[in-house]
């Protein structure tokens, strides 16, 4: 695959992520201004709970299938339909089990997070779980097909549909359940689009005839385990701070924290786009020219480091104006959080361009081990710091634990590429 093709993939993914994060930014700003702080905090507490649940509905089957599809394109295209069917059956089954469990345990979950509204909202969790699982599965499989443009389109459409749904609330009125429905609708339409793209790719270039290969299915399941561990750890890391803030400090603290965190998430979009686009090609780069693969990663790493150091400095200086302009004076406590969050954004940007590449190179086990250690450390720090320090404690716990994972992951990528030279 030529560098021009990879650059085109990066450009498409970056455009999609800009559209996605712009639409997400509009959603956050509109909801932050129109919903009361407590309702805003409740909404994102609910989404954090459901995001944690989706790790069990998707497990590691989608990225594992994507890895084997990527290999099969070059080696054995007859296996592709079996890989899709095998992985899809597991994802659908896991989604039904997960969503049913949430409905059954909704009252217990509500008591744990000290928020009675959550119990009522969890009745609608099956719609969210199934829609999100379909969206995530189709997007990741398209990446495995090396069709980054289509994968990026699915990503962008989800954000655009969500923001249009939220803007429609100016007509029908704002509430937590209506805002939540906007998220469900975005995932639902984008998952349908992703399924259509996969169908078109298979019907056009491959065969729907399924050649059952249970040994391949066993390999897919085996490789999904470390990926499931890593993705579960990543989701816990992204949402455990919000959930524990809800438990110990309430929805208002969640609202202040989420505002800063969402701004930080928007900042990460360029690095996330690069990482998503280049990851499937590292193995091909090594096979073609291992020295070139090392230089390729070094160039991306250096540009990302310089760019995000500069961006972090700008955010630290202008955080007060960013928060006040976007969200108003009700979120002044988010200013310090955003300043500290710029450190996390820098670490996150460097791992975005690294971690999925290790998976495609076959080193998911290494990443899973350190991710598990860092997430345990994250949870312990959050439990220790949030009761005493609130929002700042949650942020310190997140940065401290993630730094361990970031250093290890980057070091491993350099080591793997250096050994291949």
C-alpha cells in the first residue's frame, strides 16, 4: 500500500473526526446551556454507565475480526464471510445478554450511583446497547477491510445525526430522556449505514459463500481475549472517574468534570484520526521495508509530540475564556480541570498513534497486561482521592494511572519496530 493511499486515509479520517467532534462539541454546548447542571450530570453519568456496559456487548470480537480480515485480504479471501458471520453472532448475542442484565439490575445500579432517575432511564438501555454495538462493529470491520474512507463516513454520520437530533429539541423541548434518545438515534442510523457498506464490499469483491473453518474461529476467539481486556480497561479508564464522581460527589460535580473532559476529547481528534488510519498498515510496512516502518512511526511520533505540546500550552493559557465562552459562568470550576486535562491529552495523543498498531502487529497481549495494571491503579486512586478532593482527585488519578500505560506502550512500539529493522 502506497504512502499516498495511507495519507488519503488519514485525511478522510481527520475530516470525519473534525465533523464528529464539531457536532459533539455543539451537542455538549447546547445541552450544557439548556439542561440544568444536575440533569446534565445525570445524562453523562448514564452514558458512562452504558459505555462501560458496551465493553461486554462488543468484547474484543470486532477488532479481532478486523485483524483476521486484514490478513485474509492478502492471504485467503475465502475466509472473510466466515469471519464476519462468526464474529457477528457473538456480538449480537453478547449485546442481548448485556442489555437484559442492565434492565434487570437497573434499581441496584441506581442505588449505587445515588440517582433514582438512572433506574428509569436504564429501561431504554437495550436500544442504546444494540445500536452502539452495531455502529462499533461495522466501523471497526471497515477498518479491517482497509476501507478507512467508509469507516470514517460511519463515524462522521453518527455525530451529525446526533447533533441534528439535539437541535430538534429546541422545537420539542429539552429533557434528559430526549437528549439520550439523540445518542441512540445517531448510533442506530450509522450502524445501518456501516452494515450496508460491509455488504457492498463483500458482494462486490468477495463471496457470500461461507467456508466454515472452526480452527480460524478458535483463533479469532483467542485473539479477542487480550483485545477485550484492553478495550474494557480503556472504557473503564474513560468512564470510571465519572461514575465514581457520581457516587461520591453527585451529578453537579459530574457536570463540571464532563465539560472539561469533553473539550479535552475534542483536542484529541487529530491524533485519533492518524492512529485509526495508519494502524492496519504497520504490518505491511514492516513486510515491505522494516527500516521504512521505523522511520514512518518516528515521523508521526515527532509531529504529534510537537503539535500537542503547543496545543496544551495554548489551552492552559486560554482555558478560562474557552469555558466561559462555550458554557457560561456556571462552569467556572471546570477551568482548572481543563488546564490539568491538557497533560492527559498529550499522553493520550501519543498512545492514539501507537496502541492499535501494536494490535495489528500481533502484540495485543503485551498491551492488555499493562492496561490491566494501569486500570487497577486508576480505580484505586479514584476511590482514594475523589472523596477528599472531588473533581481534581478524579483527574489526578486518571493522569497518574494513564502515564504508566502510555510510557509502556510507546516503549514497546519502538522496541518492536527496532527489532524488525
